[in-house]
């Protein structure tokens, strides 16, 4: 079966508002294309402010009923949704691969990963505790209770079309919030399919609303939510400039914000590292989704004593990676999401070469496969003057920087406005303790390249944003604390 045939039954193209599929009010559509071939997959609603408003109206109407449901009732709905997502794992995985380009095994893996957040927050829904505070005066009872913040707007990127939106919707619904959402214009189909499954799972009308917009219309659509005082929270994953814009523009109504923004992850290999493990860890962390994740190592620092050996081991492995479309089971690296992405990668590599880098493997577009392909690349002799040191490349390019001392490595790693993920490999216990503390990052991998888990707090520091997704902390972003003070009891 082709990816299209597998995904077909789950394809929806209208907006989902108040429990119904409806076209955009001005009746416009935009095309979603397969990045492997450039072919059109579907036409979906190109929404405007009027659709955003209709979604908020529905979410605001549904809020009193949904927040009044028992936590166990909300949990039961989320569990049914989780079961339906897993029951459709193959079709959803095919849909992710079709519109986003990642290999099919990764597409299916993303379904399980995204679903794990739904299961996690189904359980967390029943554990939203408050506190009884020891009173300081006789006859008083003081307590703190947690309440849903209200209507939440979720705005998501294209690199994990299912997981990013699932890990926003699930905690919002668990907390008793209602949701308006807009997925990325490159990959709206998976999110629409997910919403259909939520509907089948019994999420009541108005509790979850999703609208789609082209890049051009996204500004107008989202601006309506930013200005609307009924929307009490924005949860966003995407680029730092857009995150800052959302923070600025939502200031007028002082919304709560969770921003999971860009990274520039360092990956440090010390002389005392297990080099084979470091190569494995780097391959896992770097080449997931073709290097298009915000926790992908962007700068790889290797200590001088092991630099040559590490570079050789890594280059051999990277040269052997299979590049191709998701429709080919053997593919390990798919196409990049769009031409803008490939152009940025090519720009970074060209700039690095001009500033003294050497190509150890790769280093060019793979135009014979299609316009969106770039060869898995290792560059030697990288330095801080290169654009790829300051900006996230978001592609399959590993630049190797040589360093001498631990202090040098930590200073270089922290010399960025970003602070999402950081990784290092060492077998020295004291160094592990020192470096773990010194790295300015929200997430640190120590002798490990795979960090994401629904049980762990995911999020950054500095200009990588604030708020945490997943874990026991993940619900806090969707709750506010109310202090109750009752007097006259004695
Ligand atoms: P990327 O560069 O990875 O596409 P973006 O931050 O541009 O990341 O996009 C992430 C999400 O933010 C997408 O859903 C996109 O439509 C949305 N978005 C981008 N620009 C704006 C904007 N000016 N206003 C509102 N939403 C935006």
C-alpha cells in the first residue's frame, strides 16, 4: 500500500469548530504538499480572523461544562483518545511521513511518542492536588486550589506534526481548559486527523477546536487570539522570533505563555569519553528527523586528544546513512521540509567552508533525489566565526569544533543566547558533576543521546523560552492557583 492509501481514511481538510467540520468562512484553501516529491496531497481551509473568532466563541462556551467535569471523567476521555491514536498508528504514521517527510519508522514512532503524552496526562488529570495551609489566626481556614486557566491557544510547528500538538492538547484538556489550535501550514493534516480521533473519543463539542491557515494568513488568524481577552494562555512551539512576537502581542491581555523555542545544542566529547557510545549518541540525537528537531546537536565540540579518531569514526557512519523518501523502507534520512530549509543548510555549509571548514563527508545537495534533499554531512575544523555556530542549521550537518580544556568547552557551549538541550560524554564522575551544573540548558544528556520522555520536563532557559511540557510539572502551565481564606470558624 502507498502512503497515500494508508493515510487516506484519516485525511480531513476543513476546520473543526464546535464539534463540526466547516470550511473557512471566506471559502479559501491552500495546498499541502509532499516534501519528497512536491506533489499536492490535499487542499485545506485557509482561515482568517473570523474563523479564529468562531473557534474562540466555541471554546469559551464549552469551558464551564468541561472544567466542571470530574477529573476522572476527563481522564476517561483522554484514555479513549489514546487508544484510538494507537489503533490508528499505521495510518497516522503514514500521514506524518507523507506531509512531513520523515522515514515511516520514525513516523510510526512519533505516533507512539505523541500518544504517550496523552496517556500521561490522562493519569495526571486525577492528581491535581491543592494544599491546606496551616492558618496563622484562630477561626481561619486557608487553602490553595488549582483551577484551569481557561481557553488555551496552541500553535505548533511542522517537525513533529502529531507529538507537538498532542503534548499541548492533552495537558490542557486534563487541566479542564478548552483549546483553540493552529498547526503549521506545512503539516496540518496530521493535526486534523488527531482532532477527528479526539471527537470519536468523546471530546465534547467546543472543547477542542482546530483551524488551519496558510503562512500568509497565520498572522491575521493568530492575531485575533492574541487580542481576545477570553484566550487566557498561549502555548507555542516554534522559532524564537515568532515566540518573542507572541509574547509582545499578548501583553495587552497579559496571557500566560509557554514558549518552546529554538535551540543551538552543544554536544561535547571529552578525552575520557567512551568514543563508540559518543558516536552512537550523536547519530541518534543528530539525525532524528534528518536533523530537524530543536534538540538536535548543532555544535559538536571534541577534545583534541580524541578529535581525529572521533572524526574518522563518525564520518564513516554518517557516510553510510541511507537518504531517500519515506515511501522507501530503507530510508534513514528523508527530504527536508521545504526549499527554505535546504537553502539555509546550503548557506551554512558554504559559509563554513569559506571560514576554513573542511568536508569530511557529504557537503552538497542531493538534487538527483529531489529538490529537498541534502547529504548527511560532517565538517571538520569548525570555528566560532561561522554562521552555523550562531544559528540552528536544522538539517543533517555536523560541524566538529576542536577544544583543549574543559573550561574552554563549557564557555563555548554556553556562548549562545539559546539554552534548550546540551549533551556531553565523559566517564569521569567529578567532571560529569561539574559540567552538568555549568551548562546553561533546560535539558542535559549525559552519556545519552535520546532524552525525550513524557515523564520528563521538556523546555529551555534563556531565549529558548519558558514553561515545561510533560512530567508532573507539565500541568502547572495550564493551571492557576487560587487562595481560599475562610474566616469566622471559631
Ligand atoms: P518555522 O521557522 O519552524 O516554520 P515558525 O516559528 O515560523 O517556525 O512557525 C511555527 C508556527 O508559528 C507555525 O504554526 C506558523 O504558522 C506560526 N507562525 C509563524 N509566524 C507567525 C506569526 N507572525 N504570527 C502567528 N503565527 C505565526
